[in-house]
């Protein structure tokens, strides 16, 4: 019997969300309208990892929220800014399974101001009944290491910290009125991931005046 030894990336399971011509066009429109980036490319230069929770308790519910190209109409503030649906590059289930929903270097819509340089990791759960798990913590730590080996990542942030980048050179959102309040993935989870990835020496977050 032949034993197969797993290489690092085999821990990732590809489960692509819809990325049809409509989503590509909406992504280009988002880059142009929100960031002033007029380009035929929807690729990003990853400089940052943003951790999230979906606030949806199941894998399928979370996947469905990202799958369509167009945002459902119920999130009017977000919808007004663009009809491109939200997405992230990775989705981690409650047992720590890692799904890759889209290519790592294509723009996902998961963090205002910073999507042009940010890789998103979503975690299933985050409701009162579904706090993030130890297995998710381990998989996030693994993913942060994996991405840091592959790209020149400067920053690791929790979604709730994104407004600290207002005024920073990476911040490109044009509309000062377009902000959403976030608390994901929780301070405790962020502290645990940061403690476990100290040796990667990410830059400290910008201090706003
Ligand atoms: Zn988030």
C-alpha cells in the first residue's frame, strides 16, 4: 500500500463561488468607483490578511451568502456602494476545514477601503450560539502562516480594526460616509491568532491621531 504524505496546500479544499463575467465586471466597477483604480485586471497585491466571522451558523448558509455575483437587496448601505456581492478568499468551517472560495490574488469584497490589497478569511459562526472554535483558531493560524510564506504580508487585522487604516497609504475608499460597524472576529480570537504568529513580525496597526 502506498502512503500519500500531504503537502502543505493539500489542507485547502477548493470550492469556488460563482465568478462569471458579471462578477468580473462588477469587480472592475468596484475598483474604479470605490478606489479610482481603472484597470482591466481584478488582481490584487496582497499586503494584508483580514479575519472575519460570517455571523451565519452553518457552512452552507455562509457559502450561499458569498456565492452569487450580485448582492442581495437587503443590505442597503452596502448595496448602494456597489452591487458586487461580498466574498472572501477562504471560509473555515467549525471543525477547522479550510475552503478556498476564489483565487488568492483576485479582489474579494470583504473590507471597506482595503479590498485592493487584502486577503479575507471568513469563519463560519460568530453568533451567540456559535462562538468560534479551537479548530477554527488552529486553521486560521495555519492559513496566516501559509499566506505569509507566499506573499509579502505587512498586516494582520480583525475586521473590527479596519477603520484604523483611514488616512493610511493603503486606504483607498473615496466616500467618507461609507462605513459599516464591525466586531468580527472578536478581540479574543484576534489576540490568540496574534500571539501564535508573533514570529512573523507583522507591522503594528496605524495609530490614528
Ligand atoms: Zn467581517
